[in-house]
C-alpha cells in the first residue's frame, strides 16, 4: 500500500498550498509523491525520503556501500587543545615539518593536518600543521590525561583515531558545510582530524582514488548522501553507507582523468594565494600584458575560462555518474529534492570545538586586491621569503605535484 506525501516547503502560505495540492493533484503533480513506505527500509536508518525515485532506492538495495571492497572511511584525531598543538604552515620553519614515521627524535616536529575547512571539490590546500614530535608523544599524553580527568580512562586511542592510516593518501571532506558535500584529495604524508574524515583504498591506488573522488563529487553521490540525512553533518557513518557503482577498468580511468584535471584547474586558481602551498607568483606576474590594467583583465579572463572548464568537467561527471548508478528521470528530480532537504539545517548539531566556517574562495579579484598581493609579494622578496628569479624566468617553475 502506498502513502501520499505532499511537499509544499517552498510555499510562503503553506496551508493554502497544502489544500491546493490535495484538491488539484493533477495540476500540482510536482508536489505529490505516492510511495510505498516499506521502501524506506532500504536506506540506512529508514528516513522518510519520500522524494527519492525507485532507482535511487535500488542503489541502496543493489550496489555495494563505499565501506568495503578495499575501501575504508575513517575519522581522525581530536587534539582537544588547538592553541597548544595546531599551527598554520607559515608559522613553522620548513625544517620542522616532517611526515608520520619520519619525525625520529626531533624535539619539535609538525605534520600536515587535514581538518575539514571550507567547501571545495577535488582540491584544497592543507594549511594546518599538528605538533607530532616523537610520534605525537606529547599530544597522546595530553589526550590521555584529558580523558582520565573525565573519568573515562587514559586510553589516548579513543580520541586519536585511525593512527595506522596516518600518512597515507586518501580522500577527505569537511564534516560541516552550508554548501553541500564536497570531497578533495589528500596527498601522502598528512594526519587527518575528526572534522576531516578520510577515505582510503587498498594499495593506495592513485587511479582508484581518483575515480572514487570523481564519484564522491558527483550530484548522484551527493543526493544519495542527502537521502540519509534529516539534519546534522557529513559524518563518517553516512559516507560509509553510501553506495558506489561497480566500475570497469575503462570507467575507472575516465573518472580518474576527470578528477585529476579538475584538481589541477582548482590548484591553478590557488597559485596566486600567498599562503598556499600551490603559490607560484602574484596573479599580475603570471600573465603577460603591456600595463597593469591589461593584466587585471587577463587574470579575470583566466578565471572565467578555468571555471567554464570546471563546469564542463562537472557536467560530464554528473552525466556519467547518473548512468553508472542507473538513476532514471524520477531520481534526477529526487536529486534536487534531496539537496534542499539536507541543506536546511546542517548546523543544527552542536560540537565541542570551534567550527571551520564555510567560506567561498573567490578566485577572481579586483584591481586593488591584485595590486595588494603584488606589493605583499615584493615585501616577501625583500625579506627573503620569495625568490625573485621565478618572476624573471631565470628559475623554472616547480614541478606540479600529483593529487595523491
């Protein structure tokens, strides 16, 4: 037996809209859903996801979850004292930055830390470091003492989670975001926090990671994530239970190529950010032009063309992912419904640490901003932070890294 659900969330006068939907079922068909409530059992925790089409429900019934088949999603460390243990990368001498397993007996050693951050698909610079001297001895002791003070015992692994996965390449994402779910690559040599959970694959395969990253950033995957959420955050359990389609070798290669190209384009836009590891030169010096104004226009043109290419990649990725999941037109409609439902109250849950606010990173900038960046870079050259030879072409540009 089917149950009728009426959706009038967008209406200002919901009472009138509800009556209209009841009496004019044909005219207001888009607001009416007839669903067998037994279908809800196929989705983890059985949410009333009445807007989901049958093919979306079948994804949960027929396709394997992300967790399994050589994949594992894990939450990471909770420092409990960021002022003591966490630094930004520009606060620390490069000689004090190491990788897990490579800190030896250093008195001060810092490891890159993926800790959520702002919304961003495919790429995000890891700008935080965590104090990890003597393989995190001080952090482990402080964590154990904090837990003991709460009467929970001094077992530090209960808060510094998944330590065996530290340093491996993976796919991380911010737990909270007002703009929806977004996944990005995490290169090797980093630690991940509980607000930056991470997916790992068997053998750390770059191709499999790239294909998984592409799928996780598709609208299809995002809708299946949203079907499981009435409110809250993108916690590990939700991502673990989200289905992923089986991929042929050809599909894997195509998806990995799409995510790799998207990663490079996003990183290119970040190459003007002075505090980013992707920084090359100020935007004004990355382009040729007879005067300052022409270079400003040139950067705006580069941003526009890059974002146009990113939109094309996203469109192709979405089309391929819908086909791989086997989602029909009804489920396409459910994608929009699911996205709206999930974004209504993502910040309704509380947390015991400061949130990483979701701020959009604008790659385009006005002339004043670009001029300020040029002056800041010039001051950095004067104090030895940046090498002017890169701007003159005497020194070649650094080799671009790989996503994983």
